[in-house]
């Protein structure tokens, strides 16, 4: 069995650009400076965003590593005003239950209080694009069978990280929005039962008067542990 599996393993040479470490560190610092300027945005302008920007961002996401290289993601993009409005109406209905209907547990409510969020999701009408990342729990194969996928959350999470990075590098803003629950996205986008909505990304330029919560990133000393400690 192992021998049979190995027969499918085909390798090709891999020799990426080699750069001196000084240049590598400089590039790393530049990337970090750029990444550190990213903020999640909830106040967008109506300034149009070309389709090519969406293509580039999804192509970047599509380079993500994935469990067994199963690439278990589908990104669905819309700039259709009536679809965006349907999404807004459905998301606000769910969020009204959360915020005003008492569905959010107190601890959760406290955790998000500093963000100042509420059930108003009007940005979903304003943004030029909404992209929803769907996770493929399994994938229909050409022979009609269903292939189970592995490490789906990890794989789609990494793809979404690359997607966010690509948008930011193009000067675009987004929000990792997870209207809760978001099953309504299955119907609106007519997705197969093998998929689950993962993250909804409103995409556009920040509004001129855009404000974001005054948050600090935790220091590297809390994010990074060097072992053993010297
Ligand atoms: N889904 C709600 C609540 C919410 C939850 C988390 I976790 C946040 O980081 C922010 C908001 C909403 O979108 O408002």
C-alpha cells in the first residue's frame, strides 16, 4: 500500500531566490511596518475597487498551504447592490438578536465592548465588494464521490490571512466579519451543503472620516517565547 501511495509522489526542483540575510531582515522589517498599519475597518467609502484587486487578493489566498494540499476554500465575491443589501438585512437581523435580544452571553458582550460594535451593519451596503470565504468540509470529486478534507479550519484561516495581507498591500481595507450565525450566506450565495461560511469580508477604501478603536497590539514579549530561557 505504501509503495502504491509513493508512486503518486512526484517531486520537482525548488530553488527560490536566495538573498543575503541583511537584505532579508530589511525586507522583513518593511513588511512588518506595513502590516502594523493595518486596522479592521467598519467605516468605508463608496470609492470603487476594480475586479482585478479582488482577483489578486484571492490569487494570493490561493497560494496558502493546506492540509494534504486539498485547498479547501471557495471565495465568493459580489458587487451586486441587491445581494449586498440582502446580506446586510440578514446580518442585522441576526445581530439584533445578539445585541438587543440578549443572545450574546455577558462575557462575550464584555469582551467586545471596547470595539463599540452594535447591530448596525450599514457598511455592508456601502462597500464596493463583499467577499465571503467558504470552507469546504468535503469536496465533490469528478467521479461523484465526496472527498473528506483535513485541517480545514487551519487551511482556510491561513488563506484568509494571506487574503487580508494582499488587500492591505493594495491600500484596501477590510473587516473579518463573522455575523453570528451566518448560515444565511449559504442560501444567498447558493453554496453546496459541503461548504460552511467561514469569514465575511467587506472590502473597500476607508471612509474619509474613518475611525477605529484605540487598541494596542500586545508586546512581542507576550507573543513570543524563546526556549530555553537564558
Ligand atoms: N458578530 C457580532 C459580534 C462581534 C463578535 C466579535 I468575537 C467581535 O470581535 C466583534 C463583534 C458583530 O459582528 O457585531
